[in-house]
């Protein structure tokens, strides 16, 4: 505590404090302005369990019971994960050698040593995953079969064209914020007193270390954001709940399932909470400092899982198909956007299941009824 207090006092005495104070004041003004906007109906819930505030749009009845036979692709990818786990036990030297080769290749690339590399990986990951999911209908035959609403995606790829602001604004805002974070030396001020200075050179990681650090990071990211996410839908002050409005705008205005770009449609404060949580979990490792290779793969994994959960698809290779006992996937997250007061996990499902934050039988029946009505209307239009 004494060391941390000394560090903070030295920070407050130099010019960096004035810059940070100006940025915090600007953020407060933006947040205050946002709190004056009208409150959408689906964020006015006083209790996440008694009042579900999102409007009920059409969703397929199969969303609650998709019991199709497992796809060969699902079985193959499950076998691939099993083989990797078995390899770590049976042939650890081989797996460590592959990991070392990958790490050595990264080390030869100068840009991987830049302080903005991890932030660029996160942005690049989002771009790749969003582009992948939003272009699936172009090369996947009858893609609507895999859509959660059974319909063709609405305005896919518009974030790279007519609605370019949906992709450019979040990317630029995030990169600029991380640049300021590094410029002010916030990471050293916050984490060095606890963890010590980061090593100038990291040793070659083992396969087990990389898998463990990435897994721990993903688990903690989802766990730590859970209470914040639930508070955005709870009886917290209205100004706080409004920060989550932007992320739910699609479900408030469209009946079609989401597009992946909706992942990054957040207010600055909402996104900032997630980014700060991610920065914190990137510091946690049983080996002391988290290895740079694990940090890079963590960013790719988190951006993929976030994009997947907002993709509007139910595909054989998705997380909830590969590990149905662990992940909720886009099936659950689409319901969260439609109902508001259920399924607060971003990736997993254990807290939701343990505390009963799931759709009621009445909600399921209502959605099924509306789905049947929509199916009849669609068939009549085709005829």
C-alpha cells in the first residue's frame, strides 16, 4: 500500500495527472449527456427476474430445443480438441516444440514488439470475424437454414459500406484510448506495484502454459463482466442503464437475428468497462506475468467468441456445439437481446443456470406462437 500510494502521488504531481483529469472530465460529460437521452423500454427493468423488458420479436421455436443430430464437422472439431489435449499428456515435448516454433516465428517480426501490437490484434480480430460471419450467406448454400430466425441476414456487410461508421468509429476510438493508456503509463502505475516490472525478455512458453493462460483469461473475462452486465439491466440508476442502450438497439428496432458487427455497438462507458476488465485479466497468470503469446491468442479468442455470440447463426463449429455443457453461444445471447432479463453470460452459462436466469415457459410459448404466425405469413408471401 505504501509503494502504491507513493506511485500515485508522484503521478498526481506531474503533468500526466492534468491530462488524465481532462480525459476523465470529458468522459464524465459524455456520460452525463447520454443519461439525458430517453430511456428505451427494454432497459427500464426494475428486477432482472420479475420484469423482462425487451420487446418480444420473432424467433424460431427451435431456438429453445435445437436437437439436430451432431454434424460430422462438430464431431471432427471435438476430436481435434481431444487430440490436442491428449498430445499434451502423451507427447508434451512435441506440443512444446510446436509452441516454441510458433513463438520464435512471431519474435522475428518487428511489429510484434510494438506496444500497440496487442490492440491492433484485437481490432484485426474483430474485422476478420465480423467479415467472416457477415459474408457467410455469400458462399454458404441456404445460409438461412443456420440463421436463428430462419431468414436471410438483414443488411449484412453494411458496416464495410453504407454504415461504415459501425466499424470505423469503434476501432478508432479503441485504438486512440489504448494509445492514451500507454502514453500515460497506466499499466505500470497500476500493475507494477503488485506484479513487479514486466520482463524485458520472456522465456519460450510451454503448450500447457499457453492453453492454461488463455483459458483462465477467457473464463475470468466472462465472470468479471457478468455483474456489470446484469447491472445494466437491473434497478441501478437510469443513467447507468442507458449506457447499455446502444448495444440493444438492433433488437429494439429489428425482428431479424443480429449481425456480427453489433458486437461493437456500445457506448464509450459500456465498452470501456469491458476493455478495462480485459486489460486486468491479461495480467493474471499462475506463472507471474502472462506470456505475450498467450495475450495475443487471448485477444483473438475473445474477439471470436464475442463476434460469434452476436452473429445470428447456429453453426456446427460454434462453441455451444463443440462444448454444449460449457458455452451458451449465439443461441442464448440472441435470446438475451430479445428478452433483456435472461442469459447475462457472454460466453458460458453456469451462473445463469445456477440462479435461474433463463426464459420462463410462458415466454417460450409466446415466442413459439409468434414464430408459427410468422411462418404462415412468410409462406403466404412466397405463394
